C-alpha cells in the first residue's frame, strides 16, 4: 500500500510540473507582451504610456471581478473530477456560462457609465485623460468576450488541458504584438491601436477555446448553449467561493487604485516608473504563480477524492520549490532591469525611480512572498476562502495603502 502511495505521489509530482510549466509560459507571455506594448507606445509618447496605465487600472478591476467566477469554477470542477463525478462537473460548466454572462454585462455598463468619475477620483492627469478614456472604451466594449475566455480557460485547466491553453495563448500574444506594430507604427493610431490589437486577439482566443470545449472527445463537452438553464444550487456554490475571492482581489485592486491616485500627483515620470516597476515585479513572481495555479488543481482533486493528507504534502513541497524559484526569478529580473529601462525608452528620472524600487523588491520579496501566497492557493482549492479574504484586505488597506499615503503625501518620500 505504501509503495502504491509513493507511485501515486510520483505521478502527481510529474503532473504538477507538467501543469505548472505551461501556465508559467502562458503568464510569462502575457507579461512580456504587456511590456512590449508599453515599450511600443512609449516610443510614441510617455503620456500615452500613462494613459494606458490608468485605463488598465480599471480594466484590471473588471477582470478581477470576472475572475472570481472562473477561479470558483476551477476549484469546484477539480473537486468533482477528483471524485469522478462527471455529471455535476458538466452541470457546473453550463451554469458558469450563464453566471459569467450576467456579470460581464453588468461590468460593461458600469465601465461605460462610471469611468469618468472614477478617473477624476484617482487624479488621472488632464493631458492623458482623453487617451485613457478612448483606450478603456475600446477594450471595455468586449468585456463579455473577456469574461467567457477566462471562464472557458478555467474549465480547460481543470480538465488538465493546460498545454492547449498555452498554445492558444502563444498565438494570441503573437497576434497582439504584430497587431500593435501594424496599428501603432503603420497606421499611427497610438493608444487606440494598442486597444484594438488587444481586443482582436482576445476575440480570437475566446472563439478557439470555445471550439476546444465543444469536442465530444473531451472528458466534459460544453455545447448546446441554447439549452443552458440557471441552477440555483450550482450558482450558490460558485458564488460562495467566488464572492470572497472577488472581494479579496477587488479590494486589492481598489488599494492599487488608491496608490495610483497618490502616484498620479507626483507627475507622469512617476506614473511611468510605477508602471514599469509593476511589470518587472509581476515578472519576477510569475513562475511561482504558475506553480500556485497548478497546485490549486492538484489540491482540489485531492480534496474531492478525500485525500487531505496528500493536499498538505503537496502544499508544503510546493512552498519549498516556489522559494527557490522566487529567489532565482528576482535575481534574474534585477539583472535585466537596466537593459529593460533602456529599451523601454524611459526618461532618466523615471529609470532612476524604477531601478530604486526594483532593488528593494529584489531584497524583500524572497522573504515574504511564498508564505503569503502559496498556502492561500491551497486554501482556495479546499474551499476555504474567507480567511485569505480578510487577511488580504486588512493588510492591503492598513499597511500598503496607508503607508503609501503617509510616506508620499506627509513625509514627501516620493
């Protein structure tokens, strides 16, 4: 029996690695494309970069709200698949489509109606206000497409089809870069070109992912959309997991908006420095995030199959692996920071501020990131989302936001 358990763990370790690697590649491509986008736009003008940054702050909030359903779907599907309950897994997929459709439509209305007062509230500079609004309205027109893409991708990951998602992501991001080059430099469309390129690539991605899910050969086939009907019990299950996660991520994003509001008062150079630092900081954590997302699927299946001891085992093991990955990633990104600043065409002032912030991130992140995030992925997979929500919201607002306002506006740290 012990020998069989060892074999099972070896197989799961291999599966975890095979799941995490494509997720890492997918997330890395998204960040790199975002970096390339900003470098392309910065070649046009630095205020245009600030416009995209401010618009993306709001779009990130919308995506976080949409992600609450997709995260919950991944957890619930993993548990059903671990219990080999294909009927309820299929029903969950159907219900999630209805739910994400309603949430996406509501988010679209809010973005179109409320972006102007929100921009005013976070002190978007007047010189970038019109471009930021144009970018947001173009991208926001297809929030529904983004919502379906996130949900369908969550389904495919739960079915362990992460390789397929990675391939689709590679094609999508290649389309985005080529589209940016054509529309920004060829047609001189500026931020509108960047927005349209993002929009077209996302539509393509959503259509392809839907095609994969319609195949009768797959473990769960999602088709006959006209016959889909709401299921109160399944909707409650998704919301019970999704709402706390959405509140956690939403409050985290609102906190970043509050920080952005303070940074915006420091001028466009500070906004550009903050934007590039955020990209680099996300880059040095992306490999560990891939491990965390892969861990969610494994832990969810362990919980569904009633193997809680294995869920604990994989959580501890992935904490150690993630720590090594974080240290290597931070050192690598730190070594690349100055070349990236140069390639990004940043001003001397922005580059200096960016390098200063990345230096401190490189020192602190390996100490705190893994215990703060990796166990939380396992807790979500087990259905325990409230503790993570309370802790994240409290520390974000009492520490990060409060310290930012006090140190920048009261003590003048910049």
